C-alpha cells in the first residue's frame, strides 16, 4: 500500500509512504508505482503518528449521574460518588463501558492508551475486567494499565496488599495518590511503597500527585526525590500536579532544580482540572493547571490527557484529544504561532515518551505502520479547525474512517460552501 501526497511534520513538500507487511518500508518524494499497488491519495493532508491518551480512567467512564450527579464539581465529591457507584460494579459492567469508550477513542485517532484502574476494591473487579479488555482490544489499540489506589495505599484497608496483588496479576504501571492519604506521613511512605513495588516487579510508575489547590501539598518533591535517587526518572510520571500552580515562586525555583535532575514525565489534564480546581476560590479564581509552559521551557517532558469521560469527575467528553489540546494551550497561554504548531507534541511524541513506547512509535522506516490522516494540511490548521481524523491505520490496516465535513450556507437564495479556510 502507498499513502500518496502526504504532508509530514518537519518535511517540506508532499511525500509517499510505502507500507509493507504492517511496517513503514519507505518514505520518499519519488516513487515508481507498480500496476497492482493499492494507492490511497490523501491530497496534501497531514499524516501523523496516532494520537495517544496518556491518562484516562476507563473503569469509571460513562457513569456520570450514577447513582447521583457530582453537584459541587469538586474532586472530593467525585471520589465519593465513585465510591457509591463502585458498590454496584460488575465484571461485565466494566468491560462494556470501557470498550464503548475505547471505540470512541479509536474513532478519534487514538491507538495508545494508559488507563488508571481502581485497586481499592477487595475483589479487584475492575482490574480483572480491564486485563481482559486489554487483551481483547489489542489488535486495535494498545492499553497500559495503572494500578491506581483511588482511596489511598495506606488509608484504605489492605491497600498495600491490593496494590501488589494487581501487579502480580499483570498490571503494567504502579500508581499512587499521596495527597489523598490521611496524613502527610502516610503520603510520603506511600511513595516509598510505590517505588519499592515498581523496582520489585520492574514496572513503570504514574502517580496522581498534588491534585489539589493546597499550596502546602508538596508530594511532587517526594516523587522526584525517589525517582532521582533510584535512577527511575524516565520511567516515572507525575500526573496532575495542579498544586504547583499555587506554589510561591521561590519554592518553585528550588523545586525545578530537583525536577530537572530527576527528569520526570508530566501529564496535565486541562479539561478536567480546569473544571475541578478552583472550587474553593472566590476571586481571583485559579485556572487549576500545573505550570505547563514553565515545565516545557525547562526541558521537561509534558503531555496532555483527557482524564475522564462522562463520569463523576467530568460530565462531558467524547475522547477527542484535539479538544484536550485546544483547552490546554489556552489555559497554559501557549498561543504563539510556534507554540501552537509544536503543541501537537503534547498529544503525540511527548506522550510516547511518557508511555515508554518510542521504539514502536512514529512515522519512520522500519516502525509499525500506525498512523492517522487529518482533515488539514498542517499542525496549525489541525488545531485551529479541530480537524477530523479522516483515516486511522494500524499495521497498515484501516481501522477508522470519518467522512470530510461538508458545510454550506444559503444566502439570498444561493448556496455557498464554507471551508473555514482563509
């Protein structure tokens, strides 16, 4: 198969992408086409590696309003509502909802997902279900599972044992939530437990860290210290870190030295945190995001995630990563031209680094032929127009297709097509 007349990031002109045996065989501007070759002419559309969802909770998705809506809009009521819904959790319930959300994500051009799965459940219902979903959906989407102790490692009965048991069952990543533990001491020690288990079972680490507006919530320094001293920085992700937006600049300056030494990955979840945070503020009201711009300027790896889709923490969403990016660059004030163009990294290559999948990700000869075709000619127009994903290919096989938008207006009795181009 040949993808013809493609625009590629960092390359001028139009390119032809030759796919053979599920891999990129050749990327060239000059190519002789044989008679029986399958040709897909994308007509100057931008071709990217697939979008990546680095932070989602598939076990909770599609449960908003069950049994009650989160009326305060706070993280804490969300946890309470989920605790109530968790009592009715079944194996098939988790599988059905998560598969529905995964189908949405596939349609949106996503082929790699890291999902957090609640392990503060004596029966580990969601873990068992999501392990099956991971295997069943593998032909279409890669799934990393995070053992997420929603109600705490030390603050939930047998939390340590449940966390370790989930790793024995095959979960890929160790999670934590130090700011939700009963005490700071519990929070600090929970990070030692998480890193010990990651070393014991050779797992990646992804911590829900300081997702609170409290400027005194400073577990990020604990995560960074553990990662640095153990040499696990590139394998460690700090998710949310919204309290950093409230830290004073003197402390933040000191903290950034450690963050750069540790070389952590960061995930910001703009849609959800701009909704959940600042709920206890009057005015001025916090934006609720971590210091995305400053982290990027410091050379640290940052990516954007959706976090939740239609659940107790976020009542909206269709799994569209361009919506996430659109909100994120607004809230982080990354709207200079180059910043907009480069922001595509926040839902592609930066996310691949976070998930530790760089060896199989990207449009390069020899790598798996996983890619998407956008209804736009470049990165800027992709974001400005919130371009649709025309095609998603996995291993050279088409797994999703969206018809181009066709909008017309009728003025003075005549019809005129609107393309939203300049």
